[in-house]
């Protein structure tokens, strides 16, 4: 099967299947470093836990960028 035909068939797949294919291909290019990934997973789980427990308040992306731009306007 040539590359164009493969891509033509892949774009017809459901979005979940396409996302899985993309993720798999990207991982094949950039091999994850398991120790770093484990650390990031631990941080992400901790942050989700803190948000769910009401210990911290989530800030939207646009609000974060607004605060950053305000800092540079001074």
C-alpha cells in the first residue's frame, strides 16, 4: 500500500481511531522517556486531585494570557 492510499483510508476512520494513529506515529518519532512521563503523570494527577478537592481554583487559558500581557504592558 502506498502512502497516499494509506492516508486516504485513514482520514475516513472515526476520530478516535485517527487520534490513536496520530498518537502512535508521534510516539514512534519521539520515544517517551518513561521516568519523565511518570513524573508528569504524577504532577497531573496531583493537580487534578487538588482541583477536585477545592484546594486550588482552575484558571482559564485566556485569563492566564491576559495576566501575562498585563505584566508586559507595564
